[in-house]
């Protein structure tokens, strides 16, 4: 018995190295994996809730971008206010061009017909859904401001479903702030007494 043990001990320098090498390889894989998880899949960071993280991962796979996204959403209304100078600077000509996207569904002249969407004459500053016989959805009527002030108008035109999730305007929205500013300038031009632009920041 003791002889056999002796024999085992004799091959140990080789096994020693082999086992050490396997351990190093194993640890290396473990570390790479750990870093990979944190960087690419976003392992839970301290203070992060599991549910929150799940959502973030599906959408962006990258927690840092989620933070930016949340910041952008929170900055929304503030951006609206600072967009006012853009509306002031926009030209009616540029707005007429943008309004071509709306004209499939909307007329804008006084007494113009309702099409898929209501006539938009005198819309700026007007009550929401007060559109000469057009059947406005309850979702649109539920918009908190109750009227088309500049901030509400810009918010709606950026993403109609955000303010009126069950509204009937099937339009993706104007993603460029300069397009929204221009079309609002155009809507002002077809409104007899548009309210003054609020003071910007
Ligand atoms: C595919 C058709 C369609 C397009 C394109 C479209 N709209 Fe609309 N729009 C509608 C419909 C339908 C409604 C009624 C929404 C409701 O009642 O929920 C509406 C409602 C509105 C309202 C609210 C009017 C009210 O009742 O108070 C405004 C303002 C408006 N649209 C502006 C625009 C502008 C500006 C564009 C172009 C940038 C545009 N729309 C593009 C169909 C459209």
C-alpha cells in the first residue's frame, strides 16, 4: 500500500503542472464570462431592480443606453418649451412642405371638409376635439391640457399615440423637431388668432 502511494507521488510534478494549467484556464473562462455578462448583458448593478433590468435588457441589451433613454424621456416636456424658439424661427413655406404628409387626411382652409382626420383650420389654441362635426375619439378628448397649446401640439405631433393611446390618428409622428416646429408654424398661418408663443427659456 505504501509503495503504491509512493508511485503516485512520483508522477506528481507532471500532474501538478497539468492541474495548475487547468485551474488557470478555468479561472480565465470564469473571469471573461463575468466581465462579458456585466458589459454585454448587463448583470444587475447595485441598486438595480430585477424587473427593471429585464425590461432594459430586452429593449437595449445595454444598461448605459437605458439611462440615456430615461433621461431623454424625462427631458421631453422641457425640450418642448425650448422648441418654442424653433417655431418662431421656422418658415410657413417649410411648414407647407411638411403639411403635405398631413394633407392625405386633413384639410386646413376655412370651411374645408373633414377627411379621415378633421379640418385643421383655427386649430392652434383651440379646444381639443372641437372640430366641426368630426367624431373625435375619447382618447384624444382625454388629453389633460384640454386645448392645443404649443406644448401639447408638439407632443402630439411627435408621437400621436403617446398622448392619445387609443386615438385614431394613424400617423407615425414627426421625429425631427424642425419638422414639428415648421408644421406648427404652418398651422399658425391657418389659424386666425393664434395665441402668442410662450416665452422660451
Ligand atoms: C392617416 C391619416 C392622418 C394623417 C397622415 C395625419 N392625421 Fe392628424 N388626425 C387624423 C385623425 C383620424 C384624427 C382624429 C384623432 C382622434 O380623434 O383620436 C387626427 C387628429 C389630428 C389633430 C387633433 C384635432 C382635434 O380633433 O382636436 C391634429 C392637431 C392633427 N391631427 C394634426 C395632424 C398633422 C399636423 C399631421 C401631419 C404632420 C397629421 N395630423 C397627419 C388622421 C391623420
